[in-house]
C-alpha cells in the first residue's frame, strides 16, 4: 500500500490531527507493526551472515530499584514436589526493566490508538503476530564521542531530527519501510557502573534525566515519514527526559511536547525502552554493519499494557 506522508495525515475524516487512525482499518490494534509483512521478514532474514546472536533484554532485576516509583520484582523459588522446583515472580511490573510500551500505556485527550477502548487493546495482539524484521542501530553514543562531545548519561541531552539523519548518513545505512530503529546512548552499560547509593537516588526521582530524541513536530514527522515499524532505546524514556528539553516555548505548549503522546496513541508506533544494546553496538562499530535481523516475542497477556521484549538481534 502507498503510505501517506506525515503532512497528509489524518486519512480518516474526524480522526485527530497527526494521527494514522483508520489507515489499517477501524479495528486495527497493530499500528505500524502492520508493516512487518512476510516479504520484509524474508528480506531481513538475508542479513544473517555470521550467526552472531545478541540478546537485547536486560536483567529483569535491573534497574534496582525500579524507576518511576515502580514496585520491585520478587523472585521466589518454591518446592514443586518431589525432585521438582518452580519459579514464582511476584509484583512484576512489565515496564520495570526492558520493555515495550503498548498502546494502552498512553492516551491523548483520553483516547487510545485508533480511537479504540482499553479493553480493545493489549500486547497480546502484538504477541499473536510477533515482531520480526530488520533492525537498524542508531549509535548516538559513538557518534557524539567521535565528535569529541560524549553524552552525559545523567543529563537531558537532546538529539534532533537533523542529527538523527546525520548519524544514519555517517553509518552509511538507509532506513527502509518496516524497520525497527534501535537507539543506543549507552545508558544500561553506564548504569552497571553506578554504586547502590546512586542507583537508589535515581530510583527516587519521579522522572530520571537521560539523553534521548528531542520531541517536536520535526522529529514526529521524520519518524513517521521513515515509515518505521517501531522504535526502541536503551534509556528509561526513549525520548530525552525531561520530555520537553530543547523545544521552543511554543512547541513546549503544543501537541508535540512529547514523543510518547504522538507515537503511541496517534501514530500507532510501539516504543521500546531499557533495551540492552551495548554488545550489539560494539559489534556494529567493529564490523561497520548497522543492520541486523531482529525478533521480539511480547508476552501474550490479554489487554496487557506492556511487555518484556524477549528480543534478539542476529547478524
């Protein structure tokens, strides 16, 4: 199908401005995951050349304590009877470690993606499809370091649309329809080097500061016009936090103040956070290949708000 540009949205009369509602039908629950067609999966499979596998999920117990005031997981090993034992996970918040933000996670004007209700959405719809395709690593950390201005991982350093394109050009990689962008800033690796007192302090902040993509119309339009299937990063919020960092006063008060409110409920673009991209980024820097075969299998929880990605990158 011919995909509309951002400037041509919405395509459905009465849909909110800047929304893709109705593009894949009135009952669609997949959003841009619809772009992961069998043909694109087959092409992505050709990227497996060495058989190198990079698990992208972080340890479920990290960060410790969880961020944003979320409850910590409790892992118990229990007697299963006889020679058997079982695991029990208590109080596990599906967005406390590596995660997908599902379409129930954020509403705009009280409405979720495609105008559907909470009981009509859930990561189980994504799980039934599976997320498989081409991943493209955008290594902001390496790009900034090479320019002599390395990122400070505890500061809200914002990356705009022009810089994002410059990084892709530097990597000599072209984003194709249906790709999953993997944005690496080095957060999870940096976090591992922190002492427990610093981790506790970060966990007590309502919204921890971190680098990320700048919001605003330019970035929203770029991400849509690239026609990606999803985005994911190794930071707690994907976008720069605080969210409005780097915006003009007018945009800070506009509907473009956050990427979350544009990508999830309006455009139907899944957001991944706290993915462990360190090993993949090191390998991409080593061989100069910034594309990979990507798989992710969200958990099949009916009406689920979020999910661990259960993601693998294969090169």
